[in-house]
């Protein structure tokens, strides 16, 4: 675990400027994308990639930085989306920021007690419990027809205007507006998460990941920090949920099923855990791949399963770890004998 | 129907359900206890067992012959799985094993859908097992009673195997201190492989007896996987006695919940698990060893 995971943090300060420039270039390209390619299908596809990228990044905070495995992180996307959707339908159809805030607060209120139970158990039971609780939320959403629309999903969610400080920037039903809103929120979340991860709090989380016992020996309240990390990750997931329902205007219970959870896990794996940006790239690759495979064959599960197995066996650090294969030392393709 | 008849029905149903939970959960627990591998594909192996039983019975074999052959097939499959993908994971963090077996679950589900399709199947039973037996005013299906017998026989066999044979002795010792066992000149690789195959065989048995109880469909394994997690988490990871207690508890609670509130039965089970874990984080009997 130690050898496999801490490689990404070796040059924390080195190349900071290069990274910043690279980030700005990528953001610039993404921001210009809907004006260059005006096909609504592609705008929506990239939008979905960014929403799932945010979700995958939030899972990375748990998996890559705290060492906690959540199988059903999509449940918190779902909960956030349902709360935002219900708020927009029943309470205030036009206030987008208030709806997102209510979504985050509501999800936190649900996630904290769940997390409190989960962190009381060890690493393995934690993972199993996320599965059990996730399926519990799925069952509730699926069976509570009167509130959530059950199998049919939550329909007729209004598209509020996106307003900022008195200006109306556009309607969230417009793909381009929604795309830019998602991009902006994704970038804010990425920067906030980056800051949190590189704060003393983030170091505590990494200490817990590396060795829970030692972390507790130096006086860290492991359960408390795990719960805080969990809550932070669930809040980020609920933001992605809010964006999801604003972009789709619809959510069904399958979004919260264990299969969708496995997809999120795969995005993190594909991109490389413990890197923050990796999972966002992973989400992009995964959604492209899913789009492609599902048009090719109906037996997509076989391929998804096979890809996961091969990834874990041969490329545990994912896309971000691709460079390792070509490293001078210890790489799979060695350039120089040791 | 009288109150007594309903009560008898509920009692027997919950025992049958507990029995199936128990066999699946014990298989999962044996693999975890000996190899520290939490096999998320266990539910899919159970489903494969049911499908294997279905195919064997539909080609004309006797149900009881299928009950023996299907677990052997699943055990061989487990052997292959252990050697090809689980063994390379031994030195890595358990997170990777979990993700790997999760991928395996998808793969096996994909295989099931590829070979048997999405539609539900039913195992054809021998004529005498289709009858019902009058017990205290209710007519109880003979097959369900047979299931109870098979469960009891399986558990008794397992206990005798672990308690009285030399291999069982090695397995029990390995669940206590694996390093010591390997110091005694016993190849731990065989222990890991054996444990995995044994767990898979148990999943296969459960699959075959669950076939006629419920419909056989590709998602049957998922529900069972979640239920057996609940069982082993409540009972204590790796604790065989804990699994017995927890399986009985979950079987009774789930049957009662299904009888009274139908739709949200699983929610009640999960809530109960949350409450138990909030006060006893290591499960009812603690993280255990084989007794």
C-alpha cells in the first residue's frame, strides 16, 4: 500500500508552475469547447464526464487519501440529486443556489450518522457497510413511490435560471449554460479539495491511510478524522448530485444501484487513486468507453468486469500510473538495468 | 388460517431462510478467516451454483445428484479463480482484493447472462418433494423441510470435517496463527486454495437448494451477497459461531419484516445491523477463529 500509493506525492512543490499552467490550459480548452463544437450531444457528454469526474474525485478523497473504500458513493450523488430535485419541485422552483445548498446540507445530515456507524468498524467492515447502507438508500428510493416516483424516477424537475449577484447568466435548461456552470463548480471543488488535502487535515488523513495504529499512537483521534473525511467526501458527492439533476432534469433509482457505484470506483481506478485529477480523467475515459461498448454489445458487464480485473492486476495506479511503466528504474519497461 | 398455523409457517420459513444465509455466509467466512480475502464474487458463485443445478437437473439428472455435482463444479471454478487472480493479490492491500473481486462479480454475472440469459429459471423437483406435509394446521412444502435437513447435514458435515479430520485441524490452526502453521512445514498455498474451494463449494450447495426456493435469475446473487455480509458483519468477521447466531437472527427478523411490512423488509434488517454495530463494532461474537 505504501509503495503503491505515495509515489504521486513525491514532488509536492516541484513543478508547481507547470501544473498551474497545465490546469489553466485544460480549463481554457474545456471552457471554449461548447463554443467550438456546438453539437448538443457532445456538450452533454462532456458535461456528464465532469459531473462524474466530481463524484470520482470525491471518492478519491476517501479511497486515495484516507484509505477508506466506499462501494456506493453514487448513493450520495443520488441523495443530493433527489433532495435538490424535490426542493425545486415542491419548495422553490427558481432558486438554484438555495437548492444546491439544501442538497449539500440535507446529504450531510444523512451522511453523518451513517458515517458515525461506519467509522466504528475497521477498514474492511467499513467497505461492506457502505455497500449495505447504499443498498438501503437504493431500496428506500426505489420503494417510496409517493415521494421519489419509485421505478419511474423523479420527473418534471424545473430548470431554474442561473443568477449571480443580481445578473441572470442563463437558464440551466440550456446545455451550454449548464456546461459552463458545471465546469466552474468542478474547478472550485477541485481547488478547495486540493487545498484541504494539502492542509494539516489532509496530512492527518494520509497518516491514517498509511498506518491507522501509528496515527492513533501519535494522538490522532482516528474515528473523528475518518468521519470528517467521510463527511467532506459526501458533501462533494452531493454537489455532483445537484449538478446531475440540474443537467438531466430527471433521476431514476438505477443511478443509486451498486452497479453505478462500481462504475464510480472504476473511474477512480482508471484515473489513478490519490491524485485528485486522475479520477476526473478516469471518469472521462470511462464514460467514453461505456458509450462505445454499450453501442457495440449488450454484454457490457463481461467487459467491465474484465477491465477491472486487468486494471487491478497490472495497472493498480491507473492512468496516472502509466508513467511508472516507463520509468528509468523499477518500471515494467526498463530503460536501464539496476 | 389459524394463528398457530401462521406462527408455524413463519417459524419454518425463517429457519429455511436462516439455513441458506448460513451456508453462504459460512463459505464467505471460511475464505476470509483463512486467507483474509473478502470475496465479493461469492454471491455470483452462489448464483452460478443455482444455474449449474438447473442445467444438471434439466438434462435429466436426479436433484440429489445435482446437489453433489454442482458444488464440485463451483469448487473447481473457485480453484481456477484463486490461482489466476486472487493469489497475485496476497501481498497487496485488502482494498485491491475487494476491487478485484468486485470486478470478478461483474464478470461472472456477465457470464451468467451470456449463457443463460436474463429470464428466470426454475429447478424441476422430484415428485415426492413437491407435496405438502400437514403440520399443526398448515400444509408445509416437503421441499422446504428437505432444505432444512440438507442445511443441517451440510453444517454437521462441516463441523465434523473441521473438528475431527487432520485437514480440519490444519485449517483451524491456520485461522489462529498462519505463520506458525507454515513453520510446521505446511504449505499455506494449499490452505488458501483449499479454503477458497471449500467456500465456493458451500456457495454451490446453497445455490442448488435455493434454486427451487426462489426463482433463479442473474441478480439472485446480489441480494444473497448483501444478506450474507449483514450476517458475517453482525456475527463477527471470521467467526463461525457468530455466523450461526447472526444467520438465525437475520432469518427471523427478515421473515417477520417481510410478513408485516413487505416492501421495506431489508431496510429494517440494515437498521438492525447499524444499531448492533454502533454498540458492538466487532460484531456479536467478535472477530473470530474457527471453533
